[in-house]
C-alpha cells in the first residue's frame, strides 16, 4: 500500500489506557529484539516513527500508529517484545496481562504479524502464541525477519524449514528485511488480505 501519512496516535501501559477502537488494527508481536519496530518503520517508509534499539526490551508500551493510504486508514500496533532474559517474573506477568488484554479484547483487531528471526527456530513462546491466536480466530502472518543476514541459499532453506514447522503457506510466512526492504510488498499484500 502507498502510505501518504503515518503518525503515532497513542501509547499505553495498561488496558485502561487503550484508545477507543476505531480503524482496523494489525498487531505486531514477537520476541524482544526480533525487529518489530524496525519492520514497522520499513512498512510505512519512515525511518524513525517507531523507536528501535540494540537494547532488547525497548518497547514496553503498546503503541498505535495510524497509517493512511489512498482511500483508507489502518492502525499498526507495536506490542512490547517477550522473552527478554533479564526480565523479572513480575515484569513478565505484566507483559502477559498487557498483551493478552489487548489481543483478547480488541474488536477492531483484524490479525497479527508474528515476527521470528529467520536464523532461529520457533520456540515454545511462538508456538503457544500461534495456538492462542488460532483459538481466538485471530489470523496470523509470520514475518521471518533479518533475512539480509543470510546468503540466498541458506535463506531459502531456512524459510522452507520454518514454513514447514508451522504449516503456513508461502503467502502467510514471509521473509523480510527492514534493512533492504525485502519482503515488504509481500507483507503489505498479506496485511491487505486481512482487512
Ligand atoms: P523490542 O522493542 O525490544 O521488543 O525490539 P524490536 O523487536 O522492536 O526490535 P528493533 O526493531 O528495535 O530491532 C532490534 C535490533 O535489530 C536493532 O539493532 C535493529 O537495527 C536490528 N534489526 C531489525 N531489523 C533488522 C533487519 O531486517 N536486518 C538487520 N540486519 N538488522 C535488523
Ligand atoms: Mg520495539
């Protein structure tokens, strides 16, 4: 989609502060440092709309970004990353409450983009999340991130293995790079299909 305008419209640390549901929303989910904020920026073609960082656990709030294209509007939602080792039990519980209250109670949620580093295998965190979303009828797209880090042959191998591991068709499990822009048109196509 051609993006005319993109801006952050809300940020919240608890369900009580979530903005009132309006436009259709697509949520970005994944392990801390997997590249959620970077991919979001690349999708909207703004270098630093969402804060990115080499320090895992940077995004602790839910952020809403309004994206406007020709004749339409949607909200991309950057959820805080999970699985960051240096996080206390209570912090982990806080993450769970925040993310579940978002995913469970959002009438305008059209689907989720689950990010997975293409170099790594899915862990239980991802498989549990995928099952959890399926039980709630939230469609999932998997973005296999940082694809620029692998040479083409190895990348193709990894993409095949990861698709097989979760049983998703090619148009729902897409290799992406926030650095080169690879996979961005395919990801937009998959997002558009949710709306
Ligand atoms: P949290 O907010 O902590 O959950 O992290 P995040 O998932 O938002 O990750 P973020 O976008 O901040 O990126 C983490 C690091 O990975 C940064 O150093 C990025 O520059 C790097 N990175 C993200 N995407 C890519 C990519 O496609 N290719 C490469 N080479 N590096 C990337
Ligand atoms: Mg982030």
